[in-house]
């Protein structure tokens, strides 16, 4: 699919040694490593553009241009209709607390918020605390503890005219399950509720299209998709415009500025821009020949120098798919290069998921808590958690850590999941999370280490 040696060479951290052995990064759901271009972009910002917003001098102007470019880049990654729909902030959790407070201003006693037990606490506590403040009621969606999928029928049954907010994850950071967010959004909108999507764990693994999903708000974190520690919130423009933000008076009252409180992490945001460009470059280099059927917004730019295209050509139903690399080259719009890249990563995900599941299968007493059916790999990302009879999760993580293999243990803030599975008191689960720079040889090395522990 792509040249893994070339990809790995772009990430300096992947050359790290631990106790004389190459470090094996399988802690990616907790945070990914960054390519050199991200490090360079952050250093470059600090050397050439380090200033506050809106100044009448060179560094401030460069800084403003970098921030504007980063908004446009994130709009491309998420297929937002406008860069003004992209809000940067410290992290997903802080952005979610902030926007939930703004939404709460319209909430009345007796209104209902729907949450799921499969979510990270950053998509639970902001809403339960808001409900407490406003006298709203929280309704819970359960998940099947054998199948690890959301109770969709139960979710639909909870929706009614009192439902004001539905907060749902895109992919679970514990079980790896990918939820049918488009259907949930459609149902929620039928009763007039707003939909907030926690896409932190999905963005590194596949194409996200907020317009196709139809969601109202969607949050993610750049440090999970090869960027620095910066949070990103997408909000439908009309909604962001209508909401009253908690802001200081001199700050602009338009989206996205009204939600970007205080001075932002400008060098980090320059790094986010570079991370998106890194992904777009993957699409350019390895997406050649890939059918491109991305949902194209009307704001999408044509490649520079492209001949005028008759209306409807190549985009409508039944039109032949365009292929990236066929005359598009570097001129292909960034959205298309990103879509190609993320489609490739999604396809490689299935290979990684299958490889990890193969290594875990057959280890006595080990139980994967997530989709294991090889025919259903599209329902998960390669974030795979397990419990292991007779082995405390911390002890497993420590032993692997000694062998230079980085995995997480505990609840990773998916407290509702470990509680629901009855695993919280036993130290939670061990979590393995692969991304596109992981190799199949690394997965075999993990399996060998686990078998030695067994
Ligand atoms: C699914 C999910 N949501 C939310 C978060 C919180 O993100 P942040 O650290 O940016 O607040 C995480 C972090 O691990 C996560 O995995």
C-alpha cells in the first residue's frame, strides 16, 4: 500500500532504542509520534513568526497567516464547509467543557442529554456536570458486552422531543468500536437534538466528513494524528454563530474567534498545519490510482491550472471515478489528497487489526474486549484491549515496557467502559493501539513477548 520504510524514516522518534532494543510504539491511542516536518514547522514558527495576533509588523502577519492556514487545513481534513468552523484550543476535553457551557445556556430543566457507556470521560463528564447545573436529565445508551457495539435500538428509543443533545464517540479508545455516527445524527435531528461527536480516536484512522455525517459539533486532538498537543473543535457555522460564548469583551464575537479564548498555542497550531500537510502528502505519494469518491463541498477548490470542467462531470451519480495521480499530481486539492491518504490508512488498519488479533488469539486466558470477527474489521480501529486471567494489566504493561514495547493499561479515562465490564477493580485492561507507521514485524514481536509472558 505504501513504503513503510519511507514513512518510518519521517518520524525521528521511531529510531529510539530502549534497553538496547528498538522502541515499539503501540501506545498510539494515548498519543502518536510526530514526523520531522511537524517539529520543523513548530521551530520555524518560533524563529520566524513568533508573535501575538493582529499586529502591524512582519512576525505578527506571519503568525496570522499560519493560524489562518491551519484553520483551512483542518477544514480540509474534516471536510468542513469553511475554515471559520474550526476552533483551536488546548485539548479536546477543555474545548468540550467550553462548548458544553455555551450550549447549556439554552438548556431548561427537564431537557435531556443522551450519553453512551462506550465513551471516554471527556465526552461524559462535561455533559453530566452540565445536566447537574441546569437540572437536565441524562439518558444512558448501553453497549453489548459480548459484541462491543452500541445498543442502537436502545439509543433510538431514548430520543424524544425533550432530547436536546446527543453526545457520542466516533471510535472507542477502549474497545476500538466505530459507531454509526451518521445514523445516530439522522435520528437525533429527527427530534431536533444537536449532535456532538468525539472523533479523537477516529481521525488518525480514516476519512472524516462532517458534512456527510451531518453532525453539529465534532472534536479531535492533533496529538492523536501525528501533530502536537492541540485540540480542535468543528462546529456548524450557524450554530457557532448563534451560541453565546464565554469570552472576554475585546475578543472578536465571530466564529471561530469567540471560542478561541486567550492566546492560543501558535507554535502548536503551526504543527497541526504541518501534520495535515504530512497526511496530504501521503495521499499524493501513495494514493495514485486510488478511486476518489470523496464528498465534495461546493467550496472545494479546483486544482490550479485545471481546465474548466463541464457542470456535473465526474461528480454525479454513475460518473466514472476520478483517479488520484492521473493528471492531478500535486495540484490535486488538499481535500482529495487527504481523503486518499485517510482511505489508505483505513485499509492498512484492517491489516493491522487482523495481525494483532492473530497474535492475541490462542494465548491462554487472554480475552479481547472488542470486535474480533475478521469479517467485521470495518467496525473497529486497531485499538485492541484485553484482560488476561492471572495477569494484572499493569504487570503486563510493565513487562512489555521492559522489553521496549509501549502499551497502555488501566481505563485510559474510558471509565464507563471498565465499570460496565466489571474490570475497574482489577486494573482495567491492557491496550494495544497501532497506526500506519507500525509494521507487521512489530506486531509479531509483540506476540512473541506476550507468549514469553504466558
Ligand atoms: C476518545 C477520546 N476522547 C477524548 C480524549 C481526550 O482528549 P484530550 O486529551 O485532547 O482532552 C481522548 C484522549 O485519550 C480520547 O481517546
